[in-house]
C-alpha cells in the first residue's frame, strides 16, 4: 500500500509551512486511527477486504511510534500502546494471512503439469486451509467487538490529543536526522546478520528481521510529513525494498505450511512428491529475493541517508520547525 497523500500548507509566496515533529506525528497517527475505525465498520458489515487496511494502519502507527526509541524506553504507556498495536495487527491478520497462503499454494499447484500432481493434493490443501481460516475469522470477529480492541483506539486517541496539546513533548527533542541515522544503522546491522547466516532457517529469520527494521524506517519517514523530493525518493525506494522482503516472507511462510502438509500426508500414507515440488518453488523464490536484497537495500539506505543529511542541513541553518 502506498504512503498516504500528504500536501503540506504553504505561505503566500509558496514556501512550505512545516509542521513541528509533534504535529506531524499527531496527524499521522490520527490518519491511521481513522483508517482503523473506518475499515472496522466495513469489516463488521462482512467486507473481508477491509481487514488488510486495519492491519496496515496498525503497523503504520506502531512503527512510527517505535522509531522514537528513547521515548519508548522512558514512557511505559507508550510501550504498552506499541505492544497493543502489534497484538491487534497480528491477531486480526491471522485469517487474512491464511487466505493469502491458500490462494498462493492453489495457484502454484494449478501451474504444475498434471503428471506432477500425485494424489488428492488440491483437496488436502482445501481441507488444511479452510478449517484454519474459518476458525481465525471467528476469532477475528470476536476481536473487533472486544474491550481490548476498544482500548487500543482509546489509547491512540489519548496519545494524539497529548501530542497536539503539548503534553507529550518527547517528539520535540527528537531530531529526525538522528533517528534516521539510527534506523539506517539498525537495518544495516541486520543485513550483516543475513550475510553471516548459515543454513536456510537462519537466513530466513535474519531476512525477516531486516523486513521489520525496513518497515519501521518507512513508516517513520511517512510520519514526518513534508513534500521534499528527498522524502519521496526515500519512500519509493523503501516501498520497493519492503515489497521484495514481503515476497521473501510469503515464500518462507508457504514453506512452513508445506512442511505441515507433508507431515499430514505422511501420517495418512499419501504421496508427498507434489508437496516437494511446491516446496522447491518457494525455496527458489526465497533464494532469488535474498540474492537481490543487498543491492536493493543499499539503494534504499542511501536514499534515507540523503534525507537525514537534509535534516542536518536544516538544523545547522536554523530552518527546522
């Protein structure tokens, strides 16, 4: 999903009127809060397509807050809100994630030549996913009406009000350039872990850790607001990187489901040949994405560094709000 449209106000001579860090963050969190509430109304009406919008809005809000490391460490209520947003997105996204995987594996199976499909593989995949999706949807509907979900939105409202009212003054002391440098360092540290990872599982885990750090970086930059070309370039590069990492993650999750399907087939005395072909396909996808990752990540981090340098230039010239 692309970044929210952000058209900053301008003075009479056309110069951009920049918001303070607190104002920009409050506006960003407010947009995510509205997205959650609006999509929830649609989801309650039976629109399953509204669920991804809730998940992404919760991730955006959580990542934007979590980027403020010092504030997160010092303010217990902020840590709790970040963790609750994480829980909300994960719990609500279970059915959607399963549905995505079911569609993926059915399509992969459909692409195989008939002679490579041994046994009732399609029927097995249907049984495996349909039961799990139905259960996850029941739990998701219960979640939407829960007090805990209501508390997440209420706490988000309180944080927005505190930011706008000046009560939450922690963003005032945060320098975007410094935070961006820290976020880049976080991504690069995790990329070094990918480089030294040995074995399929270790590499997959290391790449997933990079994915989380990239997501936090992207959504923090979104929360800054502004219309600078450097910000736009960084967001485009990060979205491309995040999409690649998402493809890797989908392949890794598909492998995990296929291993469970193989285990069930073995216990039932059924052939597992076809599942092996599907597993190899996902392994190849993950390998290709991991191979391209260093180049795409380097390009994205260079774009973020350029944005960080712009903030430092503003600070030295006294033009930062």
